[in-house]
């Protein structure tokens, strides 16, 4: 099949759906690749680089649409681009069918097969094609960079001769892919990071990245595992609790990054005008949902707004394009994986298998028929978690009773062990010579004392004890050397084995101790 990638026509769009590296992989699948001249220029890919990868560069978009069997794009197509596609051809791009109904009807009427990269189901097998996650990862990272560029202070706290600088406090609303990327970036820059999400199962992910999860005092906090990995709409009661918590946090936070989106709907309003008014002058809000209307009341798509009290509200919609080379590389890889699944025989022939959950979920128009919305995925994106039962805190009386019972049990076991040991020594002393008994008692006491000393030391301190065991091994060697000259061959062999084992222990102990001490030395 002939796969073509046109130049994006939308303003501020710098990405391209086909890179030289991805084209090489598609050629191995038996396809031919075409690209419009200058399509990759904004991403750093020249026409010469495409030609070197075996891609044919065509002069204009009209020619590319006419020669291509499969057209791969980044942004949703324009109506004239749908008209340029003949029936039976395939279009792969972000499409947003829920918001582009007339465009979808036009594609169905033309008989064009449309695969929407934004409709790829979020299941494990489809992660390699999840373009939304790829772009959200970049957007979350870039949002923190834009926030730091507009923020008048350090992210990390510092103590300098000129004074103390407090760390910035960042609140991330929505802990999807973009939110987690923002959390990781803000935390790595040294900020105190808070995060909120309506899905309680992401709390552990947030805390594992060094941020603090913002909990609500709401008994029926909803769970979102059945919604394809996305958050579900909130109930009115939950929303009121949520907004009340945000009003409480607004005066404290310096930077707010909002990422909340619900598939097929406008972005929910979560950071209202009164919350912006409560923030400190110089604070920054970055709204990653600006393209869908924004999570903040003051957001204007593709603009930076400064509120009356000096809060900067950033509503850019081109965060991935601000890192066009990286974004194009990841998106082209997602496209390549999608085409690899569409080419199971690796023979250059597209097989549109509608029984495949991933292909079926992403296909919104096929053979002149409307296939949107798709059936729900058979595998849940996130397994529902049962609420954890908190362990009951024992009362002081219960703690005291438990300690007494443990002490009595320990005393009983130690007394029994001492009685058995005493009886054994009495029986043995009745028959063994006195010289043997004196050595045996010293040996038994040494083993008992050594065991108690080592056993009661914390595991984290076992490495320093290697130096102590070297002294014990030294005593063993001295005793073994005295016995090597024995006339009894069995004693001589045992003494030699003792010398060998103790030597290994001493050498290993020194090596381990030296390595431990090197950890505290400057290189």
C-alpha cells in the first residue's frame, strides 16, 4: 500500500505523522511511503532525510492525496481533505468523532475508512498505539516548563546568604498521563506537589512519584475503572465537595496545572473565577484542557491571560508542537504500530480486521458505514479496587495485655530451654571427662552470647559487623594452626579446612567493609 503524510495546515501545528525512522519500518512491512514537501521541516526533518530513508517526496498535498492508499495525519482533516480521498481509502489521524459529527458524516458519505487515533482503547495491548498518552506525556512535561517560565521564583527551596527562598507549591488536577508527567517534572524541580483525581485508585501512583494526594471527605468517592481509563462525570454532591477543597487550597498554591477531560464532553469547570481571585499575585495556572473549553473560568484558548489580581492563566493548545521533534517521533511510532497491526502478513496489504478489539475501537467509519461509537473494550483499563479496611487501633489496655502475654510466653519458652540444657549437661558431665566439660561449657556460652549479639542487631547494620566477625575468624585461625601439627590425621584435615574457611571469611569481610566505607568517601 502507498502511505502518504501531508503537511499539517493548522496554525501552530509543527508535528508530522511520518518520520524517516518510522518510514524505514513501514517499508519493511512492504509499504511505499510518500510525504509532502516540507511536511517535516518544523519538526527538524528535511526532505533530504526522507529521501535517504526511501520516502518519495511529492510537491503538494493534492498530489499526495491522489497517490496514497492510506493517509496519515496529526490533526483532524479539513472538509476539502476528505473530498480529496476516494472511496475505499483509509485515513489515520486524530479525529475526535464526538466533536466532529459533520466531518464524520462526510467521511461516511465518501466511503472513506477512518481510524481515529484518539479512539484507541486504553488497554495493555494497545499501549504502543496510544497516541493520546504519548502527546499527553509531552503536554504534561511542557506545562510545568511553561509554568516555570512565567513564575517569578524558584521551584525548589533554597537557603542562601541573601535569605531563605521557600519552595513553590504546585497543584495538579487530574492524574492521567499528562497529570503524572506534570507531577514527575514538578517534583524533580523541587516543588512541593499536590495532586487530585476523582479516581482513588491513582493515589498510590501519585504518592510513589513524591507528591501528596488530596483526599476528599466524601463517603461515596467514585471509581472510574469502567470508563476506559478516563474519569467519569462527577455527581453534584461530589463536585461541591471538590470545589470546596479547591477553594481551601487556592490561597496556598503557587501553580495550578489542570488536565481534567471527559471523553465526548467539554472540559469540566474546576478552577472558578473566585478561586483565581483567592490566589497570590504572580501565581500561574496552566490549563491543558483549553482546547475543549478549559478547566478554568478565565482560560482563553491559545492565549495567555493575566487576571485582575496578577495571576497568569495559560491556555495554549499546542504544547506537543512546542516540542515538535520529540512529539513527531512518538506519534509516528504510534502510527507505525497501528499500521503493523493492520498488516499482519507483513506483505504490504492492509487487513482491516473488525474482530480485533483495538482496530474496531479506533475505527469510526468503515466501508461506507458509521462504526462510532465503538463497543466497550472487553478488558477494563484499570481494575476496580476494593476499599481497604483500616486496621483497628488497639486501646492502651489491649496493648498492655498483649505485651504481658508475649512476655509470659517468651519467659516460658526460655525457661524450658534452660531446663533442657541443664539436664543435658548434667547427664553428659556424669560420663565425660572434666577437661572436655570445661571446653564444652565455654564453647556453648560463646555460641549463645554470639548468637544473641548478632541476632539483636538491625539488618541494616549487618555489613559493619563483618569487621567484628574478622576478629572471630582470626581466633579460629589461631586455634586451627595450633592443631595442624597434630598426629591425628582427622584433626589435621579439620584444622586445614578451618583455616581455609576462616581465610575466605576474613578476605570477604575486608572487601565488603572497604566497599561500604567507599560509599562515604569522595570520589
